[in-house]
């Protein structure tokens, strides 16, 4: 499974340092070599305007600000993304971004791996 994200550029928009460290560790285990981080909507939009990403992970709530403008910018560029949240706001995501995956924090490695596999359009591995 360590090759799932090899050669992929991932944007992680997350404002909690401990959560970010956990995400970075999981992405490294999945073979990701390029992780770019933003903690605010403004920073994320700037990065999206200046870099190319293969996929993104968006914390839904960034210090009281929703990450919807970031989601809109990614969708406009055709970049697959998922939301992550520590809240039960799935209805809001489903209304504005139907079919978009939402991970509840904290989420295990296996769940992240499965969602990223789906986002990348690859078949999930068959369990042994």
C-alpha cells in the first residue's frame, strides 16, 4: 500500500497541528513524497493558484471559517478532494458537494487509504 500516493502532489488544508502531523504520517506511509500544507482559506487559495495538485484534503472548519471557497477552487480545476471534520456537518457538505467524501476525525489509516484510493480512481486492494 506504500505506493498508492507515489508521485502524487497532495494539498492538506488543516489548522490543527497535531491532526496535521497525523495526516502527514499517514500520507508518508501511503508513499506520498509531496505534501503542501495550508492552515487558512487564504493560504490554500494562494497555493492552488500557484501550484498543481493531484488531490486535496480539506478540514471543513478552519478556525471558524468553512473551507468551501477552497473546495470551489479545487472543483473548478478538476482536483479530487475530500472533507475531514470533527463535527457532524455532513448534511452541509452533502448539500453543496454531493458525493464528496467526508472523513470523521479521528479517522484510521485504513479509512483514509480507502477514500484516497476511490478519489484516485484506483481499485481498492482485495483484503487477504
